[in-house]
C-alpha cells in the first residue's frame, strides 16, 4: 500500500513536470504565433490557451504571408514596368557587381543576345572602366558618374558608342547593391565632333581669302607708287576673293536655314520640260565658254513633279556648277569628253521622278563616293579652291532633296565621270 502511494506520488509529480514543460512550450509557441499574427502597435487579443488560438494565429500568419507575396509581386511588376518603359539602359547589381536585374534598353544598347543576370557587369561589357566606377561607388557609398566609350570588338562590324554612366548605391546604413543608368550620348558626341569640324573648316575657308586681302591691302598702303596696271591686277584679285567670300557666306546661310527647318517649300506642279528649257537658256553660254556640251534627255515631255521650282533650280545649279568644274574641257564639238548630260525618268513604282546629272570628268574614288554630300568635303581640295568652290554645294543639294521627301545618291568611276541622282515626288 505504501509502495502504491509512492508510485502514485511519483506519477503525479512526473505528470505535473511533463504538463508544465508542455504548457511552457505551448505558451511559447502561442506567444510567438501571436507576435507574427498581430501587427506591431495593436493590443493582443485574449484567447484560450491551446490548439484553437495557435491555429487561429497560424491562419493569420498565412494571410499576412500571402498579402506580402502579393505586394512583392506588385512591386516586382512595377519595377519591371518602369525598367521596360525607360529609354536609358538600367542594370541593378549586388555588392559584388553581379547583375540582379536589367531592362531591354540595356540589352539593346550593347547588342546582348541573352539576359546578363547572374554575371558581373564588367564581364558582360568587357570594359574595365565600368568596374572601377561601380566598385568605387559601392566602396565610397556615394553617387558617381563618368563618360564611357564602348567598342564591341567581337562584333563583325565594330560598334563604337559613347555613354554617360551614372551609378547610385542602394541602401542607407547597409549597402546591398547599386543601380547603374546608361545614357546613350553617341549622337551628342557625333554632333559635337561635327561642330568642331565645321568650325575648323569654316575658319580654314575664311583664313585664305582674308590673308590675301590683308597682304594686298598692306601692299597698297606701303607702296602708293604702284602703277595703274599693278593696282588693277591687285583689285581683280581682291574682287575674285571677295566674290568667293560672298559665295561662302551665302551657302552657309542657306545650309543653316535648311538644317534648322526655317525654309518653307512653296510646292506646286513643275513641268520637267519647262524646267529643262530654263536650264538650257541659263547654262548654255557657260558651257560654251568652257568648250563643253550640255545635253538634255527627256523621253516623256508631259512629266511633272510636285516641288518648289526655285529650290529645284537651286539643286540643278549646284549640280551643273560641279559638273562643269570637274569635267575635262574638250573640243568645242558636242559629244566630246566635256559633255554633261541631264535627264529624267519615272521610277518603277511611278511615284517619283528620278533626275540625273552625268559628267565625263575626273570621277571620284569608290571609297569617297558616299562622302561627297558632307559639308566641305572635297576629293581634290587644291583644285576645288582654285576653281572657287565652297564645298557646300552638294550638302545643300542633299538637304533640299530630303526636304522634298526625296533621295540623293552618286555613282562614279575614277577617270570616267560621275552621275548624281536625285528623286522628287510626282
């Protein structure tokens, strides 16, 4: 009996100890679940100890997790939408420079054939300057920016682009990555280079006649006893170069107005037959003086174009002037090596009329044909300046034709002549 009492006592003590341990564990689980289930700042709601409250709290936790998942999905969608809508290339990296996210613009900028996520930026672009920029921003915890010239050496045709890269760190006290934004400034860099070239070309074109003016004016001032014949010769030189300066200024103003869009076309129906007749009257004497022949080919005399007649005449003026300058003068008979032919034909789709001016002159090297419509481009600079060319005529032609919605191109064989084509709408 005594033994039974001891056993019952031990059983009660063991059961109490076991119950207390289970109670403590269940209470800890309950409190932890309650903390996870209830947002901070809200009072705890009393509930029965045990299974029901724990299950209720776990259900609340599940709802909060699902809500967080939906919020994360929405934020991820918003991030992807923002990245996709940006014209700039954007890449997000971790503290090791490994790409975590990027946008389509970034892939297109650098002609990437696959998503770069999981690789370091400098491994994708093979550009050490990027590594220096990103690692510097992460190390110094500040925004950094730099200009980058990128050249894809692995591409079949080397692509050279200029970018301005801005890198900003992510995080405040703890830095967990950075975002790099790539702005394509290739066009700006190209325009800046063209501006520098333009200023240099204009300065060079102005320097020569101004130097001649200065030299001859000093001669007139320092040598007042010059004979009348010598003075006449000096004034003829000054007149010739003043005329060159005037032509240069006029061409620069015309080109500037064309490029800025300040010239408004006065379109109307222009009869090609009447246009060719006017050109023949205006230019025959000039060609005759150079012992060259000017001929016109027009199979259909009813052809018309919808264009500004004054600007079309300006196009032909520049083309005929070039053809006359660069044609080898031959005998006075027609059909010689000095002949220049002007013609027109309807395109295959009957939407445009294709005009051409063909000479039999010195021609243009094949590697320079595509450059003849650039400002101040000359195949033979010495000959062009001797003949008074400004180097802007074909650039003006290109802009007038493009303003009409047409196209202009050239075909040439060195030593056999050049043909300049341009199209205008019917």
